[in-house]
C-alpha cells in the first residue's frame, strides 16, 4: 500500500491540508475500485497544532511517521519563510531514499530550506514568487504555471492548484482512470495541465452566448478531425486573433496546447480501457499516426504509449 505522510507545521493553512486529505486520505469509497492509501498526518511536536484560520488541529503522530512514506507532502503554513530544521531533515532523508516530495503554495519554501530546490524548476503562489526566488536564487521559479514536476519534487501554485498537482501525481502513478475517478469523487475537473496559467488576465463578461464552452465541447467530440485555430474560430464566429486572445483569457492556455492535452488524455483513456492498436488510437484522437502519438505522448507524459498501457491497462488482451 502506498504511504502518504502529510507534514503539518505550526500555523498550518487548512485548505492545503484538506486538499491532501481529500485526494489521498479518503478511506471509504465503495462505489469505485480506486486504491486506498495509508495516509497519516504528522508534525514535529504531536498534540495541538495552531492553525492559520482561527482554529487548531490535533495531530497525534510525530515526524518519524514519515520515515517510510512513498510521498511526503507538506501542508502550507502562514510563517512560510521560517525554516523548521526538523522538517528539513525529514525531507532530505526522504529525498535520499527516493521518496517523492509534494509542496504547494507556501510549503515550497520549506523544500528550499532543505536544499532541494537548487538547480530545479519549481513554483508557488504567484503572490510569493519574488520572495521564493530571492530566498533560493539557485532555484528556477516559475509562477506562470499551476504545478511543476522536476524529478522527485512536485510543487504546486496556491490554493486549488494543489488539487491539480496531486491529481497529476496520482495520474502518473496510477493512470488516468484512477485520477479521473478520484476527481469525480471530490467534484473537480479531472485534469488541468501544469503549464496552464495560474490566473487569466481579466474577468470575462457573464454572457452565456460569448463563452467558448460550446466550442470546446464540440472540439472534444471531434478530436479525430484536423482541428486548427481557424476551424475553431469559425465555429465561434470570431476572427482567429480574437479567438486566440479570448481562448487564453478563458482557459489560461493556447488552443494548440489545449488540443494537445485533450488528445493525450483521450489516448490515455483508450490505452487503459480498450484493446485498440496504437495506430488506431492515434487516428481516433487526432494524431494521425502512431509515430506522432508516440512523440507527443512521450513529451507530455514522459513514457511511451506501450509502456503506459502495460502499467495501467484495465482490460484483458483479446
């Protein structure tokens, strides 16, 4: 059983704790066959831990509970620039034994204190990016993204982006089906790419007819076709320039990046749930041929379609 240790420090932010508990700590979901994890909350000094939002927490386990964890996840805290050497020691030990370390929002600072951000790309909430870069100049701080995975270190932006970062890790470990089922259980979208912007540049008018949602839904149903910005813009009754600008404003990404992400996601689903040949899957999701699918799948997921199928298939071969 995969073990997840959530480290909770003084003045912990409850939302980040809730994200980790929702994604990894739910012990009862009889309506699906997703894994149950060995989830434990731990803290440097077991007992009452001060919260950052007017209420406290009772944590019964000390940091030794993280000694054999597969994932050591840090809850964000209010006094984020203050290092706890005890937590740094746990993080360095986890890294040395090959465990994955997860930190979202202000928790990224503690990973930096442990010396694990040097030479790595990472992120945090856009509000704290300048401070993170100043405190850890050897790190490559990118606050234009939702989450970053650099080796065994996964860092997420603020608040809800922590959900995306954790679902990303779950998808990489257990496949798209498990991640999507978990997302459905906690009632969030199943996947947002890490490269998506943390926020859109301006609020959109609340005019139903102007939203791109119908065009995106149509595109999802026609991924096998050679979709282009011109095709989608015509569907939206906009010029290509207006469409591209509005697409970025509504989704935080570009049409090409969005289409690539959706095609890879559909390929994942078909690799897990069907016995279609790789060439057939490539055609069905709009990549045209197996070579193109392998190229984009490898670039996005870091593995080949064949290896992904071997790891996550849900069906028996014919």
